C-alpha cells in the first residue's frame, strides 16, 4: 500500500517531471487530475501501484506520455492519439488561430496530413460554419481522426484517404493549412526523446526538411480559390526558406508568424488565382 502523495513524489523524482507523474497516475485511476488535490492522502492498493509503476517505467524508457495514456489535449479538445499519429503540440495552435482569422464565413477549409485530426477538429469546433476537409496518407491515422470527430460530435468534417491534396480532386478552398513533416532526414533529434516513437513519415522530409512543403506549395495553387490562403507550420529556423518557396511559386502577401516563444513557426501566402 502507499499514498497518492508519496506515489507521485517518487515517480516525479524518477521522471524528473511531476506533471507527467500525475498524468500517469490519474490515467491508471480513471480520474481527472483535479481529483489528486483532494485525495493526496488516500491509500493506493497494490494492483493500482503496480499498474502505475509499469507506466512510469515505460515513460522512463522514453515512451511519450500521450502514447501511454492514448490521449492528448489540443486547443480545447481532448484527442485520442496512437503511435500512428503525430502527437499534437501546443505550438500548432498558432496555425489554428491564423486559419480562423483568415477564413471567411461559410468557407471551405482543408487540413493536409491531419493525423489525429487536431487542426481540422479545432477549426470545426470553433467555427460551425466552416466546411472542413481533412486528408492523410495513413489509413490508421484517419481511423483515429474519424474516431475523434465522432466522439466530439464534429460530423461536419470530411476525411479523405490520400497523399496531401491528391484525394481532393478538383475541389477548391478559401484556406488550406498543414503541419507537414519538416525535419531534415539526417537530423540527430529524430533518434532522441519522444521523436523516436512518433511515425517517421510525419516528421522528416528530405535533406533540408522542405520536400513536402515544396510539393504542397506547388499543388495548392490548383486547389485555392482566388485570394485563398495557404499556411504551413515549419521549424524555427525555416521561416526564410519557406517564404522563399512561397514567393517563387507566385504567392503574395507572404508572411511568417512567431509562436509564444518568439520563434518562427507558421508561414503562408495568398494565391491571387489564375
């Protein structure tokens, strides 16, 4: 037997992170995190402790908390995630904010490489008027995204299996967004931390990390309405390069927006139409 307070304290030392310890314990208990503060002195039985310690060991070996618990918060949503999907990250919320600002009433919006559905579902949750389409080349990822949409009651999002814009045929959109792979293929960070467990196809994209961005920038022109926006997340050191790709492809009003840590995070441009 042991107390809630003691179990968390010991796990926090082992993991170097109290929040992660708390998230793992409430997952085992099936309780909200707020429960911990009122029950810090409660006793935990041996079976609960054993299950908790097993999760702590998995995390200590590097497995992401989101994959262990199968959940990750994004925007105001609680999403299911699996090893088939990229783990949604707070900095990606900037892309949602920018899309909401630029999407006209009733607009058609596309999210390319949707993964867990994080961006598409956040947009649909905030703007019921938007007609959101989401694509992904991974059938397993799309199954997760569809499950999230169903659970959240966001039936207006349409999901399409295929690579980037390919499954959208001749459809056109007022806004196209994407959080594509943008890490250099030989970046040593791919073999470190949580990235070791995430799908490589959702992380790396060629020697300079921009192969998929170049393809999206090129292909999106045929799928944007006149004066429609294309916006993509990228690495902190890629803003200049992504703006150059957009400008070379003929986009106007090209910009880069910074995240809360003042790092280049999202670049985009407006397609005047042809």
